[in-house]
C-alpha cells in the first residue's frame, strides 16, 4: 500500500454536520476528496452551502432514501458523526449493507471497545470508533506528564522529536534571526520548523526573527533533545500538582487517567455535580466553586499548582480562566517557578485555538480537531506514515514516503517551487539508517522517508509534492 499512489478521488459520506462533521468536510474537500453530507437541520445546510464545495442532502441519517440519493453503493468511506451514538453505530451497519468498505463512527461510550464487550466494533461493522472526549483527556494527560510541561511529540518511531516552547523576554533566543541561531549553535543539528505569533502560524526561513512571547517549534533527534532543552532554557521537571476547572466528561476522565501519581484538584461550579464527583473520584480532591473568580481560585490553592487545566463546556470561561490563572500564578512565589507553570485549555471552536494558545493558555486543545485528525490519519494511512497536530499551531507534522519521480525528488530543497514556501517545510530525512535534519542543499531521493511540517490546510500540497 505504501508503495502505490492513491488518487484523491475517494468518495466520502459524512453523516452530521454539527461539530466535527463540518470541520472534517472542509478539510477533506480542501484536500481533493469528493464529499457528500446528510444533515437534517435546514439552517445548518444553508449556512454551510455557500462555504463548502460538497454535495449536501437535507434529511435523516436513518432514511434509506437519503442513502440512495447519496449514491451509497459507490461511497468509499462513511464517517458517522451525528450527536446520536446509536444512529452512528446503526449507520455503520447500514453502510456495510451498501458495501461501503471503510466505516468510521463517533461514539461517546467506551463500552464497545473491548473484545469481551457485548457488542464490539466488529459486531457493529465499525473500522474505527472515535471518542472525542477520551482523545482530549488522553492528550491532556500526555501533555501534563511530559517533562517541563512543554509539548514534546515523538515522530519517526520516536527517533526524532519536536518540542514547542514559549520564548520569554530574557531568553537567549529573543530577537535572534534563525540564520544567526544556526551559525551560533552548530554543535548538534536542530531546526526551527514553526513559530506561533499572535493568531498566525509562520513556517520560517533564515531571515525570520524570534520575538518574545513567540511559541517556537523545534525539531531535533531524541538523543539531542536534552541539549536543545538546555539551549532554550527548558528545564526537565515533572508536573505533580494539577488543578482542573470543570468536572464534565473530559475533566473527570483526566482525573481518572492521572491516577494516584499526580495530586489532582477539580473545581466544579455545579454543586450537585461536585457532590457526585466526590463519591466517584476517591483519589482527587473535589471543590465546589466558580473557577472564573480570582478569590475562588486562590482559596482552592492555585498558588501551589504546577498545571492549570480548563475543561468546562464554555469557550470564554476556559480562555478567560486560563488568563486569570496565568496572572495569579505570575504574582505568587518565585519568578523562576512561574515560568515552569503551565495552563491547558479545552476550546470548542477551532478558530479560537491559536488565540487561546497566545493569550493565557500555554497549550489549547480542541475535541473536534483531535477527532478529525484521528479520522484523517486513518483515511490517509496508505500514503502518510503518520500525522501529528501541533497544539497552538495551525500546523501538522507529517511523515511521508517520497514517490519515485515526484516533484520533491527532482531538485534540492532550496530550488523547490516558490509556491510551496511558507506552506511546507521539510524537517528531516531518513538516510543511512538514521534521521538527519534537512537543509537547503538536501535532495530527497525516491522512496526515502521524510518529515514535513505544513499548514493544516496544505496537506493537499504535501500530497502534490510527494506523490503528484
């Protein structure tokens, strides 16, 4: 499968355009897939119709007539992401009867994942079950348990890592151009592959300057990461004290996954929910209070926390509470300790992700984006070896195979078509049984594995460059 080109003409049927459905449809259409969507809400259909080049059918996901109108017999992939789990599961079984080869369904319940479940994915004819809340909770826990609270992502089988860190005013990197950085620190290979500044993500060149408050993404080999952390002033220290604002599905699941290794406090606004959590979370401290109130956070012990997580269902509450917590953290204890403290916010609108990450949140997460990335990675598994979304950046890290005679293999990186500049950055190449940082005179050879950083909406261009 990896050695073959796959045309982007696959027909995809999406059930439900609320939430993740619309975001997915936009991504898929942009990448060249033929998308048909069934949605019962006429207002939503009208709203999306002008901004999405897809076939939209108003009707019920349970209407066989709608499936026939969608030409289900010729569909390659079903993505069932309605708000009703039962509808999504039944849709997969209907899709199987129509002969749709790949079925993906969003299901909140975790009861269908285990092999000994009364009904499992095989029984339901589902190839991939998506749990957005579980994905968000697991990602938060992964980030909290990471060293230094910075985002560090393993790619290329863990041999290469990308690290996101914020540049402070007194950082040695502040006001330094990238070409100066590479000449000054040349004892080991690394590369700046993305910069989040304000609400903009930059894929930088050598003349770009790092500014204070930039969120900078570095790429280096796993063995060189400690040197990179020393260079950037990042200290290796585990987070042991965590405060979670919001005791909903995500907040509760984060507390459960943390276990007893991390000291967890949950602040829940609803008194009845707080009482319920006291009984089901025996290893976490549950407090009833308003996390958007400075006095409440102070009384809850925010000054002693290492990580503050907002996981309520309200975007504004999550973003503003992170800003408030960041301010309160900056006015307590020592300055050096404050820099190590982290805030993580759950944001339900993807448009707010970069805004959240550049205001009060060190890392902003979105359930729709996490779910969509999992689905897209599953659909593309024949052409992309791996895909990782970079939180707080409008960018993805992709590992891909260079097809013979593709555009990427014809010239050195410095001679690539300028139309790819600012959209795609080649980070590394697997050569001589090791990952090497790619530079301007690097020429990618046929069938080599390559690490690419690209803007989220330019995966289509990556496909064109490596497979076209």
